[in-house]
C-alpha cells in the first residue's frame, strides 16, 4: 500500500502546482491601469455601422459602443472611445497600451492571433450576400413555393455565370476562393466599393458578413426589390473583442463579462435593437 500512497501524494502535489495563476490571486496590469486612471479606453471601427455610428441618433450609439459602456459600468470607470479604420491600427494601439480593448466587429483568425489575443465570441457571423435577382433561375410557374431555393451561399454552387464582389483579403474573400474556385471574384479595398459594383451591374453578387448585409437592408429596404439577401450559415465567423498580449488575467475577466451578457440576454437585446429595427438609421 505504501507505494500507492506515495504515488497519490505526488499526483496531488503536481496538480496543485499547475493550478492557473489567475486562481491564485494574480492581478492584471491592464485592470490596475484602468482602475488607477478611472478610464476604460476602447477602439471601435470607424466605418462599420451599426457597431459604431458617427453622430448617432439618441439612444443608438452603436452595438459595440453599448458593449463598451456596459463594461465601463461593470468596472465603475469612465469610457473613452477611439474610432479607428484598420485592424493593424487596433493592434498597434493595444500593443502600445493606448487602448485596453478593441470592440470593432472584428472577426478572429489565426493570422490576427499573431498580433492580439481574442476573447470568446460575442457574435457569430457568416459569409452572406446580396444577389441580383435577374441572375437567378426563375421560380417554377404555377406552383406555391414553400421552401427558399437559396438559403446560403453554397446553394449558388450550381448556378453558372455569377460573378462576385468582396472586400479584399477578408475572411469572405477567402471563402469565395475556396468555395467558388472557378467563379469570377473581384476584390476591392472597401465594402462600399464592392457594393457599388453590384449596383452598377458589373457583378451579380456582393458578398460580406451577414451582419453587414442585415445592416444594409435596415438602411435601405428597397434593396430587396432587386437583390435577394442570402444569409444562411455556411461557416462560423467569430466576432470577438481583441486585447493586447501578455495579460491573461484581463482576458479571463473579459470572457466572464461576455458570458454574463449572453446569460442575461443583453447580447440578444442588442442584436434585436440594431439588426431587426431601423431606428438607428439616420434620416437624411
């Protein structure tokens, strides 16, 4: 029995030794800085409404801004918002410590993981599209159609002659390369430019993430007359918050915050507020 008892003791000591440091009371330098300055500094995407809305309607500052406000209240500190344009800018600000979190509708990826750490996703998106209805085969005449023929982008696989516009070097661009290797795919520096090509009839379909497409439909419901929205899931794109590396304790803290927002239904409330209503859309 003695050797067995010794083995049991050795395993117990080993397990205590590998307990993660955050359970042993290790502090977070990032949280300490936020509490010392009494300010949470968050970067957002300057050109991605309704995640961030410049000069917004009252009570509609943007989904990511509302999340940042919730986290600032959770920490009992003030909030400073910094709009930025590119992922590289977000990453540099985090690395320098000029911001503590990037909440910018950012989809996580292996390549981006080289520069930042990502939280658990707070939203799940997918590649989606607006497709010119004239490029699709007509529905059978004299029949009541009860099933949507084109639920997700994979349903376009067997439709010949469709050309696509997409944001260059995005996850949606990579999806098109993999899923439609023989199709004409034209990439552009901005989503706005890619959408413009669809409206000018230079391509048959504009591809972006599903939240971007839903936002377009809220801003201009007349798009449905000429373009079919295809929003079904073909792959999961995780929209996460980004933080600087080297502070795992802060990452755990943010993940708990996200978990609580999901548990209490706050995330779903924000989805309904911004993607199932057009109250945030500014009147021209």
